[in-house]
C-alpha cells in the first residue's frame, strides 16, 4: 500500500488559500510561501495572496505543530487569538505595528493562527548595528523606540482583551519559582532576586499595556528607522517602565555596549523621547530596577533553555547555546548591582 504524505508547506498553502479566499471574498492563489527564520516558539510564514489580480503581501503567525498536535507554550505567553486582539488594539491606537487582518478557522487545519500585512524592514541586529545602509537610521532608532513605546503604553486598556496583570512583586515571585524548580544553586541570581525584593517599586497607580518583549530583534527597521514592532505574545498589564528596562538589558545591545537603548543610543535619549511622546518622566531608580529585573529574567530564561536540553526533554544545540549565555548575565548583574550602591 502506498502512503501519501503532505509536507508542511503544502499544508500551510492549502489552509492559507481557504482563509484568504474567505477574507478577500474571492479565490486566492498563494505564492512565494516561505518559512521565516527565528521564532522558536511560534512559526512565521511570509506569502502573497493573489485575489482577482490584486497581490496582497502577508504574514502568517501560528503555533508550530508537534507530534502531539501542539507545542507546549510558555506559561506566560498569550495564545494566538489573544495576541491577535492585542495587536488589533495596538494598531488601532496608532502603534507602529503590522496591520492584523484575519484569524484562521479550525477547518483551515493550521491550528491557532492569524494573518497580518507584511511590513518592510529587517530585524537582524548585527545588520542594523553595523551595515552601511542603516547608518542614518542608527541615529534615529533610540528616539523612535521611545516614541513608539509611549504610544504602546497609551493604548486604551478598554480596547484590549482580558490580559494578566503583573506588577513588580508578581514578576519577582515568578522568577524565584522558576529558579527554585531547577533545584540547583545559583548564587548570583539569588543575590539579584533578594536585591529586587528589597527594593521593589510601588505598584503603578494605573496599569498600562506592556509589550513584554520590547527589544532589539523584535522590531523591523529599514534605512529610515523602525517600521514595525513585532512579537506581542508577552503582552500584559503592568508597570510601563518594565518595557524601558528590558530594552536596555545589555544582552539586547548586541555588542554596542556603550549604547544602552537597544544598542542605538543613551538611556537619557530614550527617556527624553518617551516623555516628549506623552509617556511621562522616567524615574531613573525605577528604570534601573527594571533593568536589573530584565537581566535576571533573561539569565533565568537561558538557564531553563539549557535545562531543557540537558534533561533530554528537547535535544537542541540552539537551546544549549542559549543556555551558555546565562554566565554573561551573571557578570552583567554584578556590575548593575555595584552601580546601584
């Protein structure tokens, strides 16, 4: 007996043809379908939908299939329908983000997924930070990021779907729980968590939309600067300064260590553009707290990725290589804690 199998690109193309035909109101031909690199926890596919002679440049974002039907997501990551609703609210609120168009149905066979318009630009940090075509953009990006994140924090929370509300105390407790679950001594991370616990900022008076992963590598940029903010699966309600601190974590400077704002500018430049865009004045001590927190957060993520590989649950050289970066964050933390004295 001959067994016929359908490879993944064919499956994706079939599902997209059905969904695009419904959305655009006519038969859709799917062209140029390709899986984009990156996104270990989510799949991103680029394609064109040609309907009635009109070409639509689009992006599919979906949960990856597994032998069990669906990969287990992070405990804090949003599902695709919620991420779609957040992106829709952010786009409607004037945030520089891809325009969300439609969600897929279960009959399309691609699981939880949605489609948005494709935006020009690249997300590769080493190119943005070093290649000649982006020289002028490099002078603009820090200020643009401050303006954009202020716009994110101004999104009307009434327009959002139900989201988790995580203040500083919740964030520290969650990191401590993850670290304890590894059941291995981690003195630098324990020291940093104790420091964070003793200096927790007061809860925000009004929780705002927090992107949750606002950093270099999660936005597109071209020769003019930032074109779109990506990867909204970590969105939640909380302290807006969390996003500013996370952007300044040393790991997200990709070698440009003297430019804390994502590798492109100073903290002062970032904070000034944020305030000018309506985000409000930034308390340096609060921003430093969130930068320390972000560094611990990334270090713990690195540890958990390494443990997934070492435990045998997922054999992956990518996870192993990410795990090695935990020691970098330990050095960064000791420097940050020294600066705070």
